[in-house]
């Protein structure tokens, strides 16, 4: 059976049969066996097969920091090594391939590094000190790619690589992430065709009904592992399979294809972690865990950014607490990928059914008042709904009249929720560096998402970071402190148990319990601009003879008398309380 054991072979053949039919399944399976012989295990062996409390990921473009006379990937590597090497374990390098639009997500060539950023040697050097996440932008490819250009020319090798559709058919059920036409008209060697373009006319959807596409993308994923990827982010994966008369999202065939890719990578490159990116309501999102062992290792925790944003805008964590309380534990080899900010905006769809429409509109209004923008989706019935809030996160939770100290305190409190939750935290570079809205970027590109994609001059950035009076320096210093404290605690393991505690709607409060049940941390974060007092009995702690808590953030010792704790949190104060026995 080649490199696969009997169980793996059965899974692969079963899923191939579901997607492509039994007759084709055997042939495709043989092609997979041939393919994996061309891609032995990647250059970088993961330090561990899974993640722990030391795993902190930075999300960045290859050219988020620039310097005259150097390739951006070299500049990024030098900056990280100097300022955050002890803090970060991994780096998500947003698409670093040649591209034609969407800041990298319209890929021209999956196997090349954008010459403006550097080369594969630069990627390799980064991988020597950090685990890397590559983007698998596999739902679509640039219209300027060789694949699509050969398709237009009628090259039989690329026949049916893309989806030609009837422009007069009914597509009203198709889920649309953007208010743009679903089909784009192209002239080909075989006449006019209307091609499926879910995201834009420059992002041509691949046709996974063609097994050659399935195999070509598997080869790309194996190539990424060989080049040092430990994590692979499966961009917009929910849209992978199209079927007339359906929503064309989250279809059974999509899940089956991910499960095949997972099985292959588990067999040939153990320790490789697949992360599904599906900006959709929570129940659909977590479906990509599969049975907890056979699909994505992590899923993006999309409700967390808007719910945290709303909590600090309103000074009320009740919706965030209720949602967190609904989360089920994952398997021991799956977890959430938590984030607040990213290269994209703050998704609105994930809070459908969590936040009432009135509250969603309030959040939208505050984002606009803080200098942000709103992107809309087409509902298919002639109406539009907010799809994404485009704003820098620091600005998104700011209030009119903020002084710098308050602005920083509120922002670090929000980021502390990110660091406290069950899962692996992903920190966007502009959050770590205390950036603000880049309105010049929006004006220059005409795209709302550019508001949070600023390219920074390294010399100016370093100057600001070394000046303790700047907001950059204050955010950066306090953020690094929280990261260091988190990494020292087993109770912040991604799979550590999480219990929500309902003390006060102004407080985000959870208990984290280490996997070995030996350590507990009580997280209490004030999301409001008012002091909040807590008098609480704690009978559920492992330590029956609990006599005090140590706040590892402030260093304060808080006595427990007769099982009761009395504390008062200042506005936006963060407490990580560790039981003392």
C-alpha cells in the first residue's frame, strides 16, 4: 500500500469514492502514491507533534516592515530576531507568492516566492527559528496564472481546470461572500465562456470535480511541507466544491477532500497542522474539525474578534461570556486558532444568532464613527448585509476623548482575552506594534481592507518602539509582558479545560485548568471604564486548602478568607489569578 498503512488506505479510497466514484478512486489513489514519492518529508522537522502553551503565532505580510536596500523578508527576519524571538514560536507569512490582486490572495504561481519579497532561501532562514504557516489559497487562482492562461488557449492539459457555467441558470442559493458578480465573462479559444469567480474577476475558482486539479493542489501542499511549512492555512476552504441548486458552501465533497489531504499529510509529514479558514457562523465553522481526528487540526475562532470588539465598545461582556460558555471541548489533537485582528477585516457573519441585529448595527455604527468602513455581502434577494468591518483593532475599540494611557489599557485588556482563551493565539503584527488606521492606504488602493495593512518603515518603527512615550512602545512592551507570563503557565495550554464564570457582565471571567489537572488560573478582565468589585466564594478549586491567589500580572497577593475572595478591578484591569496553597 505504499507509504500508507491499511487504515489510511481505507480512508483515502473511501473518500475518493465519495467524491469521484469507485472507478476513478483506485486510479487517483495510485497517482497519490506516485506523487508522495516525489516529496519526501520537509526540510524542517517539527519540534513537537502538537502545540502547547508556548505556541504564539505572529500574523504578518512578508513586507509589513520594509527597509531601503534589503528584501523585506530579510528585514522581517532581522526585526523578529532582534525584538521578539523569545516571545513568538511561529509566524504566519501571508501569501508571499507572485500575485495580481488582493494583496497576495490572487496567486499567479503557487511554487514561487514574489521576487519583490525575497526568495526560498529567505523563507528557509525564517523556518530555522520559527515554525511557519503558509497559505494554501486553493479555492481560486489568479487569471494571470499559467494555469488559467493555458485554459484560455485551449491547452488540453488544463481542460476543465475551471468552471464554465450557464449565465442564465439560477444561482440564488449560492452563498456570496462579496457583492460582486458570481460569473465573469472570458473569451477563450473555444468561444465565450462564463467562468465561476466567487471572490473577484481576478480570482478564478478551481474545478475540483476534475481529479487533475485535486492532485495538482495536493502536490502544492506537499511542496509547502518540503519548503518548511509546519502549518497550512486553507484559505476560503468552505467554497471548494460547487453543485448546482445548492449553497455551494460546506458541501460533503469539500469535507471529504480536506479529510483526504489531512490523511496524506499525517502519513507523510506527521506534525503538519491544517487550519481551516471559514468566516461563517460558529456551527458551520467547527464542522471542519470533522470527528476531531480526521479533518482540520485547528479552526479559526471567528466569533471572538467581533464579540470582543462589541464587549469593549459597550463595556459589557455578557454576549461574549454566553458564547464562550457554549464552546465544547475539542479532542486532544484539535483546538481553536484564536485571533482578534488580521489582514482581513472583522467578520460579522460569525455572530449571526449570537448578537441581535440591533447590537450588530450598533457595532457597525461605532466602527464607522471611529474612522472605519463596512463591506457588504449580497443576500441573493436584492438586499445586502454587513459582511466585514474594516478597521484597525486598536481604533475599533477606542472611545471619543481617550487619553493614551486609557487607550493602551483597553487594548491590552482586549488582547489579554485573546491570550486567555482555549486555543492557540494568533497576533496580527499591527496589533503587536500598536498601529492605527491607515487611511492613506485606503485612499491609495481604493480597498477598505488596506486600513489595517500598512507597510512600516523599519527605521521609523524602531525609533518609536524605543521611545517609551509612544503608543507603539507602550502597546509593544505590555503585550510582550503578557505573552511571557502566559507562556510560563500550563493552565494556558491550548487544550487546557475552560470554564466560564458569571460574576458580573462587565467582567470577562474564565477558569483555565491544565491538562494534568495540577494548575489553575482564574482570568478576570474588566471590559468597562468603571471599577468593578467582586466578592465570590470559590469551592471548585483543586486546592481545598486555598488561602490566597497570586495575580501573576501585578504580582499582588489576594487573601481568601472563609473561602471568599474580595477584589476590585480598575477600569480595563487584567487579573490572572493563580491559586496559592
